[in-house]
C-alpha cells in the first residue's frame, strides 16, 4: 500500500478498513481516497506465488460474484501473465515492486503503474535466480521451441542438461509468469515472449559469453557472409541469423549493419576471414566464444549455407546487442506469433 500511495497524486491516500457488514470475508479491505469525494473500496485476495495465473484470476472472479466489492489481488510479484489475465477480466492487482492496476466504477478510478521487470528477490526455496549460465541457456532455448506438456526429465534430456539443473530453473520461470506447471510439475504452458524477456533480464551477448572481440570487415558484410557460407568454424547470430528464420520473401525491418557470431577461437577465425581488429564503436563484426561449449550441437544451416545459432539464442542476442537490433527481434517474434500465439504472450 505504501508503494501504491507513493505513486498517487498529492492529497490521495490509502488505508485499511474493517470488513463491511454482509461482505464475504476477504484477506483485507482497502480504500483508495481521492482528494475529494467518496473512496473506492476493494476486497483484497493475497497470493504468495501462484502456480497458475488463470487459477488465481478464476478464484478472484468467483469471490467477486459472492461479494459486493471489486477484487484486488496483492502478490509478491505481478508477473506478465497475471497482469494480462487480471486486466482481461477487470480484476485489480498490486505488488511491492510498483505494478498496479485498479479500476473502479463509482467513483470512477483507473490507476495503472509499472514495476520491476523481474521478481526483486529469490524465494527461500528458489536456488537458481540468475539465468545467465550455459545450463539455463540450453533449457530455455529448448523451452522456446518445445510444444508442452513437457516434464522436467524430458526437458533435461532434450536440452542435454541434468534434471537437477532444470528443476532449479522452474521456480524462477513460474514466478516470472513465463511458464505454468501442473500438480505433477510438468510444464503445461509456455509464454515465449515472457520467457525470453526473463532470460534477457540476466543474459546479454556482450556480458554472458567469452570476451567479445571487435573487427572491421574491410570488404563489407555481404562479402563476409559469402565467406561464411558452408563453413563450420563460425556460428552466426544476431541480424544475419534472424533472416534465416523469417519466411521466404520477408524482408528485415532494419538494414544489416553489424554481424555477430560465435567461434571457438575468435582470433584465428578473424584472421582466416581477413578481418581487421578495431574499437567496438567502429566495428561491424563482433565475435565471441559462446558460454555454452556445446552450442554447435544445436546449430542449423540456412538455405543459403550459413551456419546459424538456435532460434532462442538468436533472439536473445538480438535483444541484448547494441543498436536497433531489438526491433528485428520484435519483428521476428511478431512473425512467429502468426502461427504460434505464445510468441506474443
């Protein structure tokens, strides 16, 4: 409530009140008091860390039908899935990081505030909170291309990870709203855009991989891409790789200005390609050693012979590389969402 009140206009306030007579018992009842006029009253449903956003919203809807007050869900972190489900059903939400959505008919009030992109702290039973290691990357890349349901052991086998490593990821992904799980622990729904955003909150191309070396391709990027075709010593990511995942005839939204790639020995690869070392602001080629030494097991070959990183890796790199490359990631995800709506969730 203090977080909400600190963002309200001057002379507004919030306060806890006693339960109105005849109202089915809620976890709490709060008033939002505008500068003048009647207060807006909300029945509070407090949820610690819901496994399923829709189950929480359905409970809130059932509660509201039995009472007289609009319902406000207060939780430790209102993840994107919970926020979307609440707003679609006219249910309010509030968390300590600053996310808030309160709507009231009489008096007419609409409050919408933005909070943190990810949960602010680890839960006591959450052993993995930073998703920037190779095991996390493999599991997340696999989830981004997996059709649920999928269990922990199956996901571990598909991503060449240990069940223990995959199991440690699950609480963080549930808390962010990226996945939903059933009572047996199997992943039943994947929100791919939310999952990618949660990964990129911890991962970045220039920060999470080996040292990123900057080069200049003296004959231009088209010539470089021609050299890279049908080679096995470099894996393209970023802009050039994203084009390999677009449908035939689809143009990218931005021109190719920088080429990013992975190589086991960046300096030797650069020498074979005739690249010239330079400062990063002047570079049009970035080469890194992948944090996942087994990345080459998951690469693909584009129609024109370019070896490209897995789809999830390409998108994560686009979102975290400098420049306007995030627009290309958005364009690719929008295209993917035409056949798989979870890319827009």
